C-alpha cells in the first residue's frame, strides 16, 4: 500500500514539474521558436493522460483493497 502512495506522490511531482516547465517556455525568448509552440500544445494532453492513468490505477487499488 505504501509503495503505491509513493508512486502517486512522484506522479504529482512530475505533473507539477510539467506545469513549471510550460510556464518557463512562455518566456518571450522561447515563444518565437517553433519547438516551443509544439511542446506547449502537447502538455495539456500529457497531463490529461497522466491523470487518467493515475485515476484508473487508484480505482483499481481501491476496489482491490
């Protein structure tokens, strides 16, 4: 049980880091580069996928306990 909780803490930290990186990419220095535009467009979908799989894993863990 404790191992799963640590896993979800690391997932939350990864999501927070993704949000910080996306805000850093919004600087004027980076926003004019094409790779920044594509990176910023993908981040919400990555966060949604992480949330979906984390919720699915939490539901499985809760129903199995």
